[in-house]
C-alpha cells in the first residue's frame, strides 16, 4: 500500500464513467479515506421521500433533510450509509432514489447542509479521495489534485447496462437517454453545476479499463505531492 500521500484527491464527472470504482481503488491504493458525496445526496433523497414532502417545495425538501440523521462512512472497503439509523446502502441505488435525486440535489439549502458535512469529514482525514460533481469547483477549491473523469456517452451507457445486467439494445438506448437527462439537469442547475474546475486534469476513460484509469489518477496524485508513481 502506498502511504506517502497526504492531501485531497477530488474526482468529479458525470455518471457512468466508472468514477466510483476508480475512486475506491485509488483510495485503497493510497491508504486514504474515501467519501462518496453522491451517496450523501442519495441518502438525503431517501429522507425526502420518507417525509412525503412536495418535491417542488424547496423549503420543505431542505427541512426534511435537516430533520434526518444521515450517516456516511469514509472507509474505502466498506459502504456505510444510514438514515435515522436505518441501513439504506441498497435502497439509495434503486430506481426511485435515482429518479428523484437530481431535483433534491438542486435545492441550494440541501447543498449547503451537505457541503458543510463534506468539509468536516474531509478535515478529519490526512488523506482522502472525494468523488462527486462539484468537489473541485465548490467543496474543496484548494484540493491537492483535481481530476475530472469523463467518457463518451455510448461507453457510459454500456458500462451502466453491464452493471445492471441489461443486454437489450432498446433498454441500453433508454439508459443512454436517462444519463443524458441527468447530465443535462446536473450541468444546467444554477447552484454548483457539473463542470470541470479550471485547474482539473480531464481524464477520458473511453476505451480504458479500470486499472489503467486508476494508474493514471494515482500517478497524478503522487506527482502532485512530488512522489514518483
Ligand atoms: O454519483 P451519483 O450518481 O451517486 O450522484 C447522485 C446524484 O447526486 C447526481 O445525479 C447528482 C448529485 N450529486 C451532486 O449534485 N453533487 C455531488 N457532489 C454528488 C452528486
């Protein structure tokens, strides 16, 4: 295990690029903590759904999130996500949450709460890999190294289909359309839109396997702290 790295690696980008598995692997290889901020927005969405509030009422949505106790683990090898003490690690990946997370995460008062939590979790770690959409731009503008991971839309749809076990070409088209819809929503929202930070290194994972992307990110992280890869 490499333990020389001290600092923050931010990994932003759209869904379907292999970002989560790359972030976990990089964290494990660096001996660093790992924070999945998407899981935090998904857990907040569970709180909103369970509170039964009107999704078009930003105040009610933000109140449902602040009333809930959301816990998120920062170990690279174990996913811990709870809402009011209930394990929601599986539920947050389901269709209902995936459908609802974009409007919840577009509410500025929700983002403020979660960004505060993200910064304190990061401050508690000597070394950490943080994945999301706005980590390099908003959450940690002074991060040690910033990566923006992207991939061609077809490659992203194929990867997502593989994860879901889908082979029907029509279903893959639907997945591609859903990815485009979420990208469009996440990139065009007013608060913290999805975009690369000016000082981020853009890594295109199209045609690269997971290990190649992990090696590239590790090399960038180590060179940022003056260590050979
Ligand atoms: O990475 P993911 O698919 O689990 O993220 C779920 C949603 O949360 C995604 O549609 C956008 C939102 N999100 C965000 O707005 N900001 C972040 N830092 C992370 C995720």
